[in-house]
C-alpha cells in the first residue's frame, strides 16, 4: 500500500516479517506490463529472487518487456545470468544506475529513447 516501502532481501522472504510485502510485490508483478530492474546483478546466490521473477513473468498475461539496466563485464556475465531463466521479452542494457538516473532526471521519455535505443 505504501510505494515508499523497501522490502529488504532475505533468504526466508516468505517466513519473515516482510511476508505481506512480498505477497503484494508478487501481485503487482503479475499485473505489470513492463518490468524494469535497475542495478541488480542477480548474484548466483540469490535463488529466491530468481525464482520469484521467473514465477511472476510466467504468470503475467500482459507482460510486454523486462528491461534490465546493470553494468556488466566484457564476458556479459550478468546478462547471461538473466537470459538463463528469462528466455523472452528480456532487454538487457549494459549501463550504470547513474547513467539511467541522470537520463531520467531529464525526462523519462528522453531517457527511454537515449538509453534503450538499440
């Protein structure tokens, strides 16, 4: 209910005090047309979030795109981790969070055109 709520990462997300926040996040994920993940490298140790995102994407009827904005290495390690489980609708942008936020500060439409043009 509060858009300013930050749900901290936790291995036991469904067993801790943040349970309701994770359920709400799942509900929102199911209804989303676009998902944008900013600055999250999807570490191999965070299996829960990986399955949470995969579950959400699989249950979305209106999902058009999943955009990931994250700085990657020359081997495209982060992009490969995302593509291992999101096989369609994924757009990966090798940009820093700072680049994204600076562009958004100038206007979301311009940011989208500048950063996400292929």
